[in-house]
């Protein structure tokens, strides 16, 4: 027993001696990770020169940090336009989405109203032009609308929606004129009788009830517990929210009566049926 104890003490002493001889092997940080962390900090501070130097040393331009974000996210969030330009020139991926919000660097630039950052990102992120246009029109930000128009490539439907957001608004006359000059057409007009036929409550097998109402000649959709959304006609039977893209409602008709609609969001479609009002006994 004594010899075994002595052996353990000697073994422990040898391990400790080895650690003292080679402390770096235990506590040293991965050099690549250290460079990446320095890149993140430089992007946060807005130090474009340091960002370039760290990339030269081997920092990963698309290295992932918390929730899958990259240095481009931090630069966009802070509005560091020159850093964004350096990162993009070195191959930063504008399409990366974080794992928490599903947001991109452009999302953060728009959220924080960093016009210069949005413009720099849009040079490499043409797919976001519709979002930039809609955000500018919705928030009355003429600079964002101007950037989107200058970039080009916005869908005609997005141009129409942006115009619909600014029409008849005395504080957004400048934006409305910009959009008209760029070729935006007003929304399709649907006759009042057809709009009235859509008014009612609709329910799917799963999901919240949606109520459609008519106000000042415009159709509004309200989901339980949410604010009403103004809708605009894409064609005679299909509508979408004015304020954002990605959702559409296509009505089913029997004669002059609306029986339901197909709700589409991205690749998902859901069938809603009209809820018939039950008459109360007299």
C-alpha cells in the first residue's frame, strides 16, 4: 500500500513538472481564433485599417461568432460603412443568417437606419433591394428609397407597394414623386362590390382566425391580437399586404360570393374557409 501511495505521489509530481515545462500547450489560444476575435473587435470599433491587416494575417472574413453572426453583422449593426466595404471586397458573404433571428447583415443595417451601410451592402446584396425599398417607403426615408431606385432591380409589385405606402400622405410627397419617376404604377383598383364580398371572418383547420374588413375603400386583414394590415390587389383575386412582401391571399369565389382564400407564405399554403355568421333567434 505504501509503495502504491509513493508511486502515485511521484506520478503526480511528474505530471505537474511536465505542465510547468509546457504551460503554453495547456493555456494557449488557437492562433486562428485569436485573429478572428481581433477581427470582430476591429469591426465593432469601425477600424477599417485594422480589419484589412487582420485579414492579411489570416483572419477568416466569414468566421462565425455568437449565433452564427460574422464581422459583417457587427459592422452593419454599428453602421461602419468603410469596414463593410473592406469585408465585402475580401469576400464577406452577405447571405449569412444568424441562428437566433434568421437575420442578415442587411437586416441590422436597415433596423438601425444606417443609410451608408445599406448602400454598401446593396452593391453585393441585390436580392435585398425590395426590402430596402419597402423599408424606406414605410418609414418615410427618402434616402433609402433613392438607394433602392438607383440600384435597380426592384420588382414592379414592390414598386407599386412602395407607392401605395406613400400615396395621399402629405409628408411623403417627395418619395411618391421619386417612385412615379422611376416607373412605379398605382395599385390595381378593385370595384367596391367585390371588395365588400371579401369582408368577413375566415378560419383554417389550424392557425388563427383572420378577419377582413373594408375601410375608406381599402381592404384590411386582422389576425387575432394583431394590428390590421392594409392589403392591395395584385390581380382581381389576389391580394398582399402593402407594407411587406412574402405573403399573398388568393380568394375563391362562387358567383358573387367569397367562400374562402388560399393563404401563401413562402412555400407554405393554407386553405381558409369563410366562417358563416350564425343568426341569433329573435
